[in-house]
């Protein structure tokens, strides 16, 4: 699996600009470290959705409740959903710390490479899920707690439902931070054949202005 260097540059704040040659070389070297040393892990589950209560969605047979206008918009045409957790594991954190000891700049680049590489791991997990879908079905964009108005605290019930601590070693701290650090949670609705994803943003919002993350989101175009 390869790291998306354009995404690394975006995480480093370059936007659509090209990094300077030295930074580009450092990005390539550090990205290769992750690709060679980190396998990545993931786990996921498949659930039916209960839309019976306005303003929230339940995952049938679980304690998971998804609240907020944005996630409701994203899943309004879905009867089923997958939730997934992906991680680089402890090795990912170790590589960041090793590079940080070299210099603060190398540490920043390593952190950005790790963030991009865990997205690559998530892509592989999503591809595995897609291989199990019925013919013609598709998935919504990956949606995570903290996007739009879906509370970050939702991670607690999602990780608990997937038993991510036992399966892949992903824990949630009291301050709602995941460990290992480079771990992500995602929600993917199942769209039946003939249903379009629509033109909303990846997060499900129709514009960045209605999102709490509009000043810090790295996914903005």
C-alpha cells in the first residue's frame, strides 16, 4: 500500500502548492518508513438502521445512536450501515516519535505521513466491505464522529460495539482520544442499486459554513 503524498502535503499546510524539494524528499523517505514497517489493522460490523425516531438513527440490536442533522442527511436513504475502525497500531506512533527525535520538522512530516497512511488503510478496509455488497449497491462517503454535528463522544459506543480494544488494540481515553493515535472510525451507509450518493460534501453537509470544523478541516477543497 502506498501513501498519498498529495494528502501529506495538504496535512502539512501546502494546500494545492507543491512542497519545496527538501520537504518533498523528506516526505518520500518517511512515507516509505510507514509503508515498510506498518501493516495496519481493521475491523468492521454490518447493521440494520432504525429511522423511526426523528432526528436520530439507531443501529438495530446495539446501543449505538447516531444524532445530528448531518449524519441523518447522509444516511437518510440507507437501510443498512457498516461501521469500521482502522489503525496503524503502536508501530505508527513509534515511527512518529523516532522522527520527532531527529527534529521537530521531521516529526511534523512523520505525523502527516501517518495521517495519510491510515487513510490508505481505511481505503483497503472499505474495498473489502465493497466486495461484500450486493450487485449495484454502493457505499456513502466515510463519515466520522466529529464531522458536522455528530458528537465526537459517539466514538465510545462505536468502538465498544466493535470491541476494537480486543480485536485490533484500539482504545479510547477519557478525553475521547484514540490510542494508538493514528486510528480512525468511519460510518458507511449502504445505498441500494440506483440510489445516488448525491452532491453533498464528504461529511454530508451541503456547505462548509454549517460545519463546526469549517476553519480546520483538511478535506476542504
